[in-house]
C-alpha cells in the first residue's frame, strides 16, 4: 500500500502527462493496480482540481 505522498506524486505525473480533465477510468485502475489506495487517489485528484496552489495545472 502506497502512502498519500507517493499517490499525490503519481497523480501529479498523470496530470502533467494527460491533463487534469483527460484522466480516464483506465488511468485510475492502473494507479489502483500499482497499490495506491482509492481514497488517496481521489483526494489527490481533488487537490489538483481545487487547491489554489495547483491552479497552474488547471488549464
């Protein structure tokens, strides 16, 4: 099981490569298969979607 910090880093790489609005269910399944917790993945996506510190990723 990966911790939240590792999950957030993996989601960040996904956001940088695909864009926040282009993440598909298959991408999430790959993260889950890598050992990332479903709740942590969803929280990390919400962080990149709503946090003022991550506004530069929302284009």
